[in-house]
C-alpha cells in the first residue's frame, strides 16, 4: 500500500482544503466514466479515493499520522458498485448519441464503409428474425382429451386456428404449432403458437395416469347373482360380467380400455356401487324381513 | 427494472433531486408502464452524476455538457467497435 500523501501528491502538512483540491484534480482525470477505454483507470481511481477517504477524515488522518493505522485502514468499500461505462459500453441505451461521428458515417471513407456493412448485417439479421411465439389456452372436454380430436380456436386478433389434439393429452400440456404464431416483422419465419391444454372434468370418469376410473351403480340382485351389465367406457358402452356375490367397492378391470397413448393403453377400472331402490321396494323389503342370515354370516366379525 | 422507491433507496437521493435530474433528461426512466421504471444503467448513471457534482465540483451547467459529451463518446466507441467487427468479419478492408 502506497503512502496516501504520495498518491494525492500533497505534503504531510497539507491543509484539508489542499487535500480536497488535490483529490478533485485527480478524480477529474481518473474517474473511470471519464476514461471508458482505460482499464487501469478504475484501479488508480480507487487508490485515490481510498487515500482521500483516509486523509479527509480528521480522526483517521490523526491516527494514520500517529502510526495507529496503516494506509489499508482507508480501504473501505469502493465509492460505488459499478461504473456507468460498464452499461453504456453495451451500447444502444437511451442516452447514446451519434453526434460525435455522424459526419464520418455519412462520408465515403473506410470508416463509413465498415460501419455501413455492420449496420447492414444487423438489418439483415433483423429482417430474418422470426416472429414472436403466441400463447393460447384451450379448454378440452374430458372425452376429447382421452380420444383426441380437432378443436378450433378463435383468435383474439381475428381468424381461427385448428388444433389437432393427440389422444391422451394431459391437463397442462403445451402443444406447439410451428409457424402459427405472430408473423415475422421482416421476411423471417412466423413464430409458433403455444397452446396450453386445460382438460375439463367429466361427470363420472376420472383419470389417473393412463387408467380411467369410473364408479358403476348396480342393483342388489346384480351384485348377489352376477350377470352381464352395460358399462360406459370412454369409447362407448361395453358388456361387463359381474361375478356372482360381488361386493360394493369391488373393482373390475377392463384391460386396454383406458387412455391410449404412444406408450400403450391403460385400463379402465370399474368400481361397483350397490344402489338400493328408491323409494324402498315393498316386495324386496318383505322378502328380506322374512330372510334369516345363515349361521356364520357376520360381515363384521373381523372388526 | 427498478421502481422509483427502490431507485431512491439505492442512490440515497431524495425525490425532489431525482425529479430535477429527470426533468433535465440526465436520467431517462422507461415510461412504457404507468409508473416510471429504472434500469441498472440508470443507477450507475446516477452514481456518475453524484460523483461529478459532489466529488469534482461540477455545476449543473457543466454537468449538462459533460453528460452530453460522455453520451457522444459512448456512441463513438460503439461505432468504432462495430466498424472493427465488420472489418474482422470480412477479413479485409473495402
């Protein structure tokens, strides 16, 4: 660490006013924003700022003179975070001015030619730039999401967009329609349309992974004696064999009747739900009233 | 982008001073939204204005000239960089 008096170029006996003047003089020369092309300016400016920080504070200066602290005692934080030149150097800000070179840029010499080429390249890049991607949301009925189909979006800016929904599309999935976004400002390709799918719930089907779940109401007779009943699937009704003595809550698997995707097909899981007649049926009631459960029939014996 | 409150907090400026700086076009916040928005570059520029005014004793008239020259210098530096890049791209002069 160099001597702060030496850095500011003042005598050990300098008055505060002399120190202030010396610092201002150096700051005007060395401030990084006044020397945007000089990489070392920041280092030297910091040195000067540190020296000033030490010598402009009477208490710090006294302790330095007394040898209590060394010059590094002044190494506090740099006067500011980042200099303006770092941002201005990236170019194109609202402040930048061509006032310093416009005459050269308009002439026929080497500099103007090079500048023209560079700007032509930039224009060319802009001309070929693609259009923006546009985002849409599409609500799809449950069965269309499972089976696939074609939906038409009416665009806010007019016109329509046909979206082919692949079978098995999931809630939240985004479909990319290449070239259906905003047109390019120049001659580039149009952007893409990004369509987020929102699957609407179904009255009785639910989906878990690639399996479809449904609860199927059956009569007490169908549950007890078994038999064929018609069960809905996402592609239409099928005949389902209910085994004799089925219980409410039993789940029957219809293999391959779930969601069909490129991975394969899921299953449909049918959960039986025994539904008593409503209003209660007098004949059934009188039959059950006369019925004595056989010995050993206690559905709660495990409890 | 930074809103005015954060900008004031980070620059330690008061609102009246910032209003003057904006009116003088020393700082140009983005006015696309209803509330003015400031960039990191605006923040650093405020630091420079502070240094010029308080550490170098530049008065307001001088500040105007200095900022204008600095803005020209950055325009010139960019034009120079562009010209050099274009020369490298083509591997030769015109």
